[in-house]
């Protein structure tokens, strides 16, 4: 259910129940920009919104998809998403660590916005601090693992 602003409530964002729809990671482009001082003590807390599988169980293609997470402790909705690929049973990896999508703009200590390349290490640290591989593997379930072991 959406609140009066058309956003999911915090309880819904934290629910482990699957949603009826899985928004695309590209929806982050429409979210308002959130400025973040990466060196501050303020730690962003993200919850898993959805994982989409874009290539499902085709014999000669690797299984891949996108994962979308949202910040629960920011005054404005902050999100982060990326492509992933299943590379072995129980092993998923970022498809491209330099292609993470987010509405966060990382600020340096002077308050200036960092370039995409300068912000990449901070954004990657956020992703690597999340239990995203567990969520992807949970979404894939045993049928993906079975399909992978058949090749």
C-alpha cells in the first residue's frame, strides 16, 4: 500500500513478503536526488525492495537480473540498484561495479558533489555492506541452482 505521497511505507519496505510487482531499477532515475556526506557518522540503512530476474533458466545463457534497495532512515527516499549475474551455484556477483544506479549524490567534506568516478568507491561500499547475495539466491530458489548444475 502506498502512503499519501505515493510511496511505500517503512513497514512495507521492511517486509520480507514478496510484492505483487517488481519495479525496475531504472525507476530510481525518477526519485528525487539525495545528497549524502559519505564521511559523516550518519550511516544509511537500506532494505531490500525487490530482485528481478531478467534471464531465467535458458540453457545457454547465464542467469542475471537486478536488485533494488531503499534507505529507511533518510528524510528523502534514497535508493540503490545494480545488475548481478549468477556465476556458480550459490555465487552471484555484480555485473559491473561502475554501473550502480542510485539517486544518491556523494558530497566531499566541503559539500561539493563528487563526480561519478569519485563517488564510485563510496557507493560500492554501500552495496558490499548489504546482504544482497542472500536476497538474490532466495529469489532464484532451488530451480536456478538445478538449472546451473545441468550445464
